[in-house]
């Protein structure tokens, strides 16, 4: 393994701008805030480009592109990713990512039903090098395992690009329409009442219901992302450019992390809007912490995830280390719990991820029945929303988010989604308002660019 230190820069968008002209550039962004209390969940940023293998799905099969050949497979996409990770497997190291798979899985990844999806169900590159930015140590370094023979040829170029950060010309980004959403309050209320009937009948005890938004745009999506990240300031953000579409994730929620076979998941369940008045904002936060309804929602998902993790973790290793912790973001307060376990030696990080996917915090419980009801009631495919942006490293470590508060762009259309968990104690007006609260930062970013155009 080769490691090269380069000068540290707090603003890691500057690094990404040096390599975004390369093929399939990716940016896993902790949105580190130097003026905030240090958190282990906002320590590293990871940047890479030029994957030597590309893996993505279409409606019928998985496409694999290597340097000198392309082929298709009927095999499960994550199994193909795992075969490549195992092929280049390396001993564990403290560095979170030393090369491996980076990309996303859509909510519909496991669905066998053909539907009119805008995005591939899965899209991942196998990357042989990465820039790791450690904000705690204020260090930045390039790392490679030289799994791809072209890396040594390109290595001096990567060093040069990332060692001297040049100011790049700012591109334009424009909003070309008003925001279109597919669910008025009246339409939402009808679906809400259907959910209440399912809950009363005992089909589920929690069901997530969402809506889709869309706006027409043109120009450089990266400019949108930079404004969005400054407003959003979440720990699991990402910008992935897959040539014909882009992923702009603003997620505050970790799905699953694996380091040294230690497994961590941190579900969010329980939301209260922020208030500009500090006193009222504190009242809102305290109300959320004491809310029996929100604690109940959170506990349901904690139990679901304990069960999901148990399939691939050692018996007796699963513990709830934090329950109903308050986390505050620019637009909302959240209740977050932390569940930990130890990965079985006969299992793997990718099997754990696959068996637990999609995350229970955005489906409901029991998961399978909740997903059936979601499919029946929602008029849209979720695509990226409630899927995951994820990396699987050659050193058998991984991290992933739940792709909420996230957008994707295909051609001139920018999509985003929002939803919320419904229980028997839910109120339709409150739940609909919560959906709007969650996308407030996305709408603020859109309005910023609308204002810049006027």
C-alpha cells in the first residue's frame, strides 16, 4: 500500500474541484464544522475518481465494464461487488478506505418487478486510489493498493492535482421551473387514512409514507451542492457524478458502519422543526426528547434493526449503546439511537448490508409488510430516496448512509423526496408539516438560485 501526504485544507470541496473532470468522480462528505464539537461521525472525507471497474444495473441485468472488456450478468449486483472486493482484499488498516467500491443502491435494488425507474438500481465503481481527509488530525493523504496497473502511471498526476489547489471558474446553475410535487394535503390525507386502517388491523405498527418533488434545472449541479451543503451541514453528505446522472446526498443518517468487525447502525426516528427564536427552539428540542410518541417510533425501529443485525452478528453481541439521543441540524431536531454488534466470522460486511437493506427507519415495521403497503399507496418509485450511498473498502471496512434529504439529477430534472413514519398516534396535519420541514434546506437552496437569477 502506498501513502502520500498532501497539504491539508479545511474546505474539502476545493480538493474535489481539482479532480471532478476525471471519470466518475465521487465525494463522501462529512461536512465537518471546525466551530462545532468534534464528533467521530464527522471526521473523514473521501474523494476519488477513475474507477477501473464499473458495475451498474439496468431493468434486466447487471452491466460490468472493465478496462478491456464489458459483459452482463444475471447475478445479484452486490454479490458481484463482493467478488471484486474479495479479489483485492487487504489486511485491516486504520485508514477507513484504501480503495474498493463506492456508489449507491436504490430503494428498489432488490425489487424483481420491472418498473419505470429513472436511475439504475445500483451503480458502483471499483476505485484503486482515494484522497482521505482526516479533520481530527488535520491531515490529507493519497492512498492506493495498486490493484490497478494504471494507478502507478496516473499517481504523479493525482499528487499534482491535489497538492496545489487552484481556484476554478464558477459554473452557472439555474432553476427553470417552480417545484412540482405529487401529493397535495388532500391526497396525502387519503393515503394517511389508508395507513391508519392497516395499523388498526394489525398489519404493521409503523409505516413510512413519502412524496416526490421535481424541478427543472440547467447548468452545473456542483454549484447547487456547494450551497446546499453550507445550509444543510449533515454528516453523511455526498456528491457522485456518474456522467449521465448525479447524486446529491444531504443525509444526516448513518445506515451501517463496519470497522474491525465492529458493527454500528444509528437510526433516526423522531423529528421536530427548529425555530429562529433560541428560547422556542430549546422548548421544541425538550418537547421532542420527552415525546412518548417519538420515543415509541424510535424504539420500534431499534427493535427492527436489532433483529436485522442479528442475522450476521455474533449471538449476544448486539447492544443498544445510545437511546433517544438528541441531535440538532439547521432545519430540524432528531432523536437518534445507536445499536452495536460484532460481525460473525462466517459472514461479511456486504452480506450484512444486503440482509439489512433497505434500512428499517424509512420503511416501517414489520419491514416486509410495511414495504408492501408503501408500494401499494405511493404513486412514485423512491429511486435514490431511502436507498444508500455506500463504500466497501478492500480492508474490509464500510460505511453507508440512509439516502434521505437527498436529490438526484437526470438531464434537466432534479428530483427529491420526503416522508415520515406513521403510527396509530399520528396526526395528518402534523405529519404533512413534518414532511415539509425535512426538505426545508433543499427548498432554501432552490430559492437561493431563483433569487440569484432575478
